C-alpha cells in the first residue's frame, strides 16, 4: 500500500513509517442516586493526527518530490533530482504555517499497488506542535515530529427581529461562518482541461489531491486527455 501525505500544496518526500489518528471522546460520566454511574454520550472532540516526517538533505531514489502531475512527468524524464528540495524548504513551510495563524488542509491518500484509491483522510487542521530533531545515525537528514489538530470553522451568530402585519415579532438567527479557501463543488464538467491534475488544480486551487479524484472517478491513466463535457465527481 502506498501513502501520500499532502500539507496544503506540499507533499512530504518520504511517507512516515507510522501515524497516529486519535478521535477524542467528550462523553461524560455522572453518578445517579439510584442508578449508579451512567455515561452521557456527547459529540466527539477534535481529531488529533501525529507522525514523524523525515526530511532528506540529499536526493534519494525512493523520495518523491512531486507536487503535481506536471512535476511527476518532468521527474520521469529528467530524473528525481530535478525536483529535489532540501529540508529547509519544508521547515520554512512549517514555520510559515505557524506564523500565518490559518488552518491547513491535510490530505493523506492510501492507494493500492494497482494505483487505485483505498481511502483517504482529508480535513482542515492546525499545526499545533513540531520539533526539529537531528541525529548522527540519520546522516544529513532531519526528522520533524508533527502534531495536527482538526479545525472546524466557527463564527458569530446574528439575530434579526422582524415584525409581521399583526404586530407580532419574530426572531431569526443567522449564522455566519468564515470562508476558508476556495469553495469546491461536488462535481465539475470538463471544458478545456487536458488532464486530471489540471482539472483538479483549477477547480480547487490545489487543495484537492488529484490522485484521490482520479481513483474516485475510475480513471486509471493520469496522462489521458480528458474529453470535454465529461462530468468528474470531486467528493
């Protein structure tokens, strides 16, 4: 099984060897006089995801630096070193994520050996903690333990009071939520896009993984020319 880790538009060059996804419970246990302990079921808390990212400082044949189909095709012709990025490139991205105080989109794709989608994890997160570890046994490479927490949009609620013809007042609650990123439709119709990557990149501004969309739509050839008028489902 192949793993692909995307943090916004950045793909980790080496998939982590292990990962932890923790869905926190918010249930509350209370003691009743005659019934003893009971468990009050509540909505789950925010999901926490953690893993160690290995960031090479030299090019390895097993490291993948592709961030798009274009990069992948370029690498296949010119070699992996063409798209090689040092550890400092990813460290700058992590630093920027903390400084921007804005949620990230974390996409983890799990694919079979036949390049078909098994399942994925796709959610908005905040980068809670990260550290930079350097060890002599890792040579020039850097290891960064990363800890993410699920982000759910929230906003203030506005109340509007209206009066009908009978003089009766009605209260309407309007809930406003901040827009995060670009609104992505459930499906799109192919127009002038030539590939899956180009179509997904254009409609999602890079926030969707083209590999996941390709698997969901039963497309097996990432280089195939898309037929205008074809409807492609995005999620």
